[in-house]
C-alpha cells in the first residue's frame, strides 16, 4: 500500500515536471513570437533603406562619369576649335603667299596646303558636331539621372524616418521581451532549450512549440498534418514531451495553453 503511494507520488512529480517544462517552453515560444512580430512590423524597411542607399550610390557614380564625359567633350571641342583657328590662319597665310610665287610648282604646293588645311577644318567641324551631339545626349541623361537621384533621396529620407519611427516605438518593447526571453530560457534545461532553438531556426514561421488544433481534427498547429489519436492522448497526459512526426515541432494541448494564460493573467 505504502509502495503504491510512493509510486503514485513519483509519477505525479514526473507529470508536474514535464507539464512545467511544456509550460515554460510554450511561454518562451510566446515571447519569441512577439519579438518576431515586432521585427515583421518593421518588415522590409531596413532592406529597402539599404537598396535605396545602393541605388543612390550607383546614380552618384553614374553622374560623376557623365560629368567626366562632358568635361572631355568640352575639352575636345575646344581643341578642335583651336585647330580650326590655326588652319584658318594657315590658309590665309598660304593665300597671301600665292600672290608672290615665282612658278607654278610653288603655286600648286601652296594650293595643296590650302586644300589640306580646308579638309582639316572640315574634319574638325565634323568632330565638333559629333562631340556636341554626344554631349547633348549625355546632358539629357545627366538631367534625368539627377531628377531620379533627387526622387530616390526623398524616398530614402521617408524610409529612414519611417524606420526610425518604428524602431523608436518598438525598441523598448523588444528589449523588454528579449530580457524576458533570456529569463525564460534559464528555466529550461540546456538539452531541451537547444532542441527548441534548433526547431525554431528550421521553422519558416519561427514556431517550435505549437498547440494541437482540434478544430482541424487534431492537427499539428505548425504543419497541419493530423496527429494520430494515440499521440494526441500522450500529449494530453503530459507524461513526456511529444514532437510532430511530420515537422518535428513540440506539441502541447489546450490545457497547457490554458495554464499559460492563467499564469500570465495572475501576473
């Protein structure tokens, strides 16, 4: 009789211990899920800010290259104009010399020089025309890029303000939750905590501990596969920690959730 009593007390102690582990695991999951939710609220803003910063940096580099091209075109045009001026001056000089030639050979030589300088002028004018067209095209591209750059800078300022506002609103709450998460982790044995973190890391939604969904016919609250009746019974008994055979998540029943809610309501 006494032996049965001791055995029953031992079994009850095991049950309480496993139950407590499940409550602590579920508590940790709820805290971590709240942290996840805060970070989801921030959404893609940090990435959007980074993308805008990268895009702006790219535009600034492009604008720098456009300005370098314009500077080169301007220098080339200036150089061609100097050549035209020099060629024009030589033509004038050669035409004056033609008036004082002694024979046809000298006259023809000067004529060829005049023709050469005339061709040089035409070539320079063509190159000036080409450079001017290219310069105008670059100016249009530069103007468009500057407009888009200003738009992106405005977008970045808005995103930064939005991100700063959200961070400011949630930072304190997140810090408090993270502290609670660390405190809760101390109540869970190392082996079980390591398993929880491993499952959570591999789960897309960060859920390592989930409730059985009876409205879905006793399905896992993580992967929604149906849990065998015997496993459902084992989960409700709180004798041992049961994981979903499909997704590996730790399973709890409604009683654990109710105990968690009662605990938090009391606090």
